[in-house]
């Protein structure tokens, strides 16, 4: 049953399949990649109806697995509202009062579905819960604000993420962030000093803009029509173009050339694992060096050979082993 203030589509009189909040034991077909599930057709999600529903609700809390589903195979999916934006979320494994929670923050072109099987696999390995969400403007979340503001990392890390953690009732969190999500994880840990955050894992995170980053994004722009548009449409529906151009335009803008979050790193005292593929076309190993050398707490680096920008897909099993070892070595109840 959804928690206070978050109603299911049936209770709200909404029948669109993309609007739901449900708790259910995992079935055999739930082991399929989340990405294989159908996304709503363009313009199929009635955001105006959802916003009308939101206006009638004084509070919004995330529906988490109930007692009958509080196992490592439990799954709950739905939507909530943060800062006036509709946010898609998915939960695997035990609830936050039964185990620590892995909180997954996706990349600049990512969403819940783009993580594929990695969150569930890592949660199963550790016996933790896994909370995965799509930022506003991505996946099945609402359209968000485009173009992205120059401080979009800070806004997400310091305003939206704390509210999501509150709604989910998360007590002990391990932030797992990829690319932009890794940057946001670093900002949240370094600036918020959130006692719930017990560790941070970053994959291909950026702490400053580099020439290779600009070159990689310029190459992606050239490849967009042939390589990027179809998978982005599968994940983001009619928001795909806004997702791609919002990312590429902000990173290539002159105002973003001097962007950095390096000053925030000193505030990170939690254990940290920084992962980077040696062939990442969007960043050099200087990013990992800056992270490991800039934080105040214990930090490890993992450079993955023959790996590009997406370690959790390119080197899934090796990364699962490494992250499970790192997190498993921590004293988390």
C-alpha cells in the first residue's frame, strides 16, 4: 500500500499505465531488464492530470516494499513529487528500516531503465535495498526544466536529493553515482554533510571540465542522429531531444568551460570508491586523481582496463565484485 499522500493511478482515477505506485513481490518476468519494459508513447503521460492530483495532496511519501515484500527480490515502482516535478522511482530489496540502501544517481543521458540490471544485482549481492530514480526531465519523470541551468548539479544534489531521501525514509545510504550522478553524489556528500550518507561510489564522475570532455561531447553531437537518438527515445520518449541537447549545450557553452566542484571535495569524510574506465572518452584519469586526493576521508581508486565511460555495462561483473567488496568492508548495520 502506498504511503501517505501518494496514491496509485487506480485510486486517483488515472488509467494510464505509466502512472503507478505499486508494491508487489517480484515475479519471474521481473528478472528481465527494466529497460525491456515498454515506455509510454510520446505524449501518452497526462502530466496535467498528474499535476492536478499533486495539487490536492499536502504531502508525498514514497511507497516502499511492505512487510510481505521485504525481501531481496521485492520490487516497488511509482512516482512522487519533488520541487513541483514528477519523479519516477524504483525500489529493489529490503526497506530502509531493515537494511542500508544503495541510492543510484544516473548519468547525463540516463534514467532508471538505463541502469539495466546493475542496481538489482548489487542489492542482491549485498542484501541491501536499492533506490533508483530518474531526475526531472529524464525517463518516465516529468519534463523538467530545459535548458539545464549552469548549476544543475548543485540543484539536484542539494535540493532534490535530500527531499527524495526524506520521502523514502532512508536511514543509511550508500550513494552510487555514474557520470553526472557521480558528480551529484560528491556534491551531496561534501556540502550537505548528511549523516545518513555512509559511503560514496562514483563511476566516471567529473569534478572539472576538460578538453577531452569537450571533444567527447562534440563527437557525440556528430553521432547523435545515427547512434544516440534511437536508444535515447527508448528511454526518454518525446523528451529524448531535450535530454541530449540540454546536456551537450550546457557542457559546450563558454560559461561552463571553467566549471568545477573541486572545493566541495574536502567536505567528504565518508569512505569513497572512485571508478574510471581507462578509455573513457569524456574524462581523463585526472578526474579520479582529483577526487581521491581532494576528499578528507579514506578513498580508493579503481581504474578499469579496456573500459570506456559506462563501467556498470561494459565491465558489469568486475564492477559488481569491486563495489560489493568495498561496501561489504564497511561497518553498516
